[in-house]
C-alpha cells in the first residue's frame, strides 16, 4: 500500500468549462494534503481546454494530468473510464475524489470496480483518520445517522456531493505543472448525433430558493411559491413528497435524495424540517421558515420564523418584495 501516494481530484468539464464541484474537491483535497504532507493533483479529460486548465491551479492543484483528444470533449463513459484507470494505475494516488454529479456517479463506481478498490458514494464530509486513512462520511439509514467509512484497499475512492465542501479563494498567482498524457481511444458505443439543451433550473447555483412542502394543499397552489421566487429573483424548490406526487420535477427537490443548496436566502413554506430535508439546505446563509405549527423542527434551523398560514403569509411577502424591487 505504501507505493500509493498523493491525492487526485477528477476535474469534471462540460463544453470546455470546469464544473465548480472540482474546485470544491481541490479545496478539501488541499486541506487533507497539507495535513499529510502529500501532493494534490487533478486529472482533466477534454479537448482544447486552453486557459481553463489553469483554473485548476488557481483553486489548489499542484499538478494537472491532461488528456486532450476530440473524443474526450464530451463525456464518453468507456473512454473516460479506460483512460482514468490507466492513469491511476500509473500514478498510484492514495486517494481519488470525484464529484457526486450525474457524470461522477456514473464514472466513479466503474473506475473503482476496474481498479478492484472500494468507493464511498455521496460523501458529505471527509476527515483524516489514524495512519492517514481517509474517513469518508455520508448519511446512512435515511439520513438519520452519519456513517464513517474507511477503505482498506488502495486507492481510496469517494464521490462527494456538490456544495458541501469549501473551495479555496481563486488565486491567479498559483501555478503548477501540466502533464500531458496521450489518450488511448477505444471503440465506444457513444455517438453524438446532435446536442440539445435540457433547459430547466440549476437549483444548486441559485442565490434564492423558495421551497414549498406538504403544507400546500394542491399542485396548483405551487404557483404561490413561483410568485414569491419571481419577486425575489430566485428559483423554486420542494420537499420530496411534492415530487412523489408529481407536482414538480425532481430537479427542484432539496434534501438527502435531491439537491444540496447553499443560497443566500432559503424560504421554507409548509415544510416540517425532516432530517432528510435539512440535509440538503441547513448550510444556507439565511433561512426563513413559515409554518402553521410552532413546534415544527424547521424552526430549529431557521434564522427567522413566521408562525402562520402560508396562504396568507406568502402573498404578502411577494407583494412586499415586488414593491421593493
Ligand atoms: C430515504 C429517504 C430519503 C428522503 N429524501 C428526502 C429529500 O431529499 N428531501 C425531502 O424533503 N424529503 C426527503 N425524504 C422525506 C422526508 O422524510 C419527509 O417525509 C419530507 O421531507 C416531509 O416533507 P414536508 O415537510 O413537505 O411534509 P410534512 O412533513 O408533512 O410537513 C408539512 C408541514 O406543513 C405545515 N403546514 C400545513 N399546512 C400549513 C399552512 N397552511 N401554512 C403553513 N404551514 C403549514 C405543517 O405544520 C407541517 O410542518 C426522504 C425520506 C426517506 C425515507
């Protein structure tokens, strides 16, 4: 096991732009590496990434392994996996971190399987344990406990949720070494015929999230949330039962099995505050809760609370916000 050294972050890119989860992983990776006195590297697969590569240095990478090939411009699972496995076998990092995005959740386990090592999925915290082992922490049993997991094989692999780690401040004076690697391109089942935008919201990036829960009586009443979100320049979120009932798509769901959000303002209306919901929003800067029940658990994490009927409170808040904008 001693032949494995260093920490490697998989840098995810879409259309030539690096996903911010990669910077968050570099931030955490730097903290861990400083404790252990090891190097933080990053691996990027893409095509003609240009100056974007430097962003990885600005956010903490000391070395970037870069595979440049037109086939790697878009996420081609077989080729990404094949080349990542080759690199890990060559460089032998002790730890490999991957964002728990759609792409990372698809890629990470396949790479771990090919390397015959363990992977902890969807981590929300990482610590350094005895003998420098990575302690991988993730919610378990429906989010009621946090499991602390240690991998006995190497490399130690984890996928980590977006918006749970802190990235370093961007420092354009940081530099590092780019190690260009030749991609070994294999026959792939992926053929991109045309590209279309999926549209929709990016709730994880929103500054303001207005979340509706089961305090709403019917799907049509969700318009109240949309009205307040529009007045505040934000997007709507929801609890899981709202998605289960088909009122709104899953991309709006906040919580353990949905999105993690960290907006400047989170408004929770008719939301009880289950542990599974809190797991996705408790780190918001300011939380405003509106609930008819003064003993609702959401008030324990709220910065401001209004005990009242959301059907009265939300239209008044929306009117006030519109007047001030
Ligand atoms: C494995 C697993 C994963 C899960 N993942 C998630 C997840 O990702 N996200 C998530 O949200 N949940 C998740 N859940 C579900 C979770 O356990 C709760 O059931 C859910 O969060 C409750 O949603 P709610 O707060 O909308 O509903 P409720 O708990 O029913 O709360 C409704 C609240 O509305 C209030 N209310 C009622 N009428 C009004 C009114 N007129 N005005 C103001 N307030 C009113 C009530 O007082 C109550 O507090 C998960 C569960 C499991 C088992």
